[in-house]
C-alpha cells in the first residue's frame, strides 16, 4: 500500500523502463490531468496512454446526440448508461496492455471510482493477477483555478458546467477521493515538472 502524500516540489528524472503497472490519473474537469498524463507517458519508455476522451469522445457525443443531449456529459443518460460503458472499455484495454508488460496510464476523471472501495479492490485484484501494480494519483486544483482554465479552453462539453458552476462543484468536488494515495497539487505547476515528480515518487515502487 502506498502511503498518502501531497507533493509540491520540482524534480527532473530521466526516462525509464518499469514493471507493469496501472497508473490512474484522476482529477476534476480542467485540473490539468491530461497534460500531466501525456508528460508522464513520455517519461516511461514502456508506457501506454489511455485518454478517455480521445478514445471514446466521438462515440459518446454521438450517443448523447441520439438522446437530444449533444455534448452534455452531466445528464442522467450519460451517468447511468454511457459512462459505465466508457470505463468498462478502459478496463479491458488496460488489462490487454498490462499483459504485454506495459505501464498503462489512464487519464480520466475517476472520482466516483476512487471513492468506491469495491471498485478499487476489484481493479487491484485484476492487476495483481496480471503481475502489475495499481497506483492512484489525484490531480488537485482549487475550484477557482479550474473555473478559469475551463473558461480559457472554451470547450462545448463545459457549457453546462460553466452555466451551472455552483451546482457542478457541489456534485463533483475537486478535493481528493479516499482511494487517491498520491495527491498532486496543480494550481500552477508545469506539466513536465508535475510528471517528473510523479515519476520520482513512484520509482521505488515500480522498479
């Protein structure tokens, strides 16, 4: 079990080849998790990056469109019907790559999952059966910082969030969920520095 830790420094670590592991990079909307995940994957020579939106964004929008909710990832049909399918597909892809000896970096919000001990235990058991480690990282930002970034990126999927900001934050807190054992404060950190810090903290676990 990894001890919970909050990291705020800056360190540079060379790229390396690691034992199979599933690294979950979770965080609220506009927390910076995608940019950090990309940098992290570049620092690990045998890494595979699975970005939920890049993999499934097109068909999610298509499914939402059939329910007259285009790009609305905050509606009931998304949470009850579509989102579970996204995460099931992510799991299957991750296991395929773990069997090939890869370090799998998943970039996804993951808040409900990281607050669900049953989900964590199931994923951890599957990783152990494949000879892999499970590591949960939470990218934490203040709601104010996330709001500013969301306005700057101006994406259609953020429309409901920005128009209903207080309700959105009430539903999806930016604080770290219970199963996040590595918490990275990211209000102003550069993605490359953040990824290097994660690598430095994970090296004793993965080597």
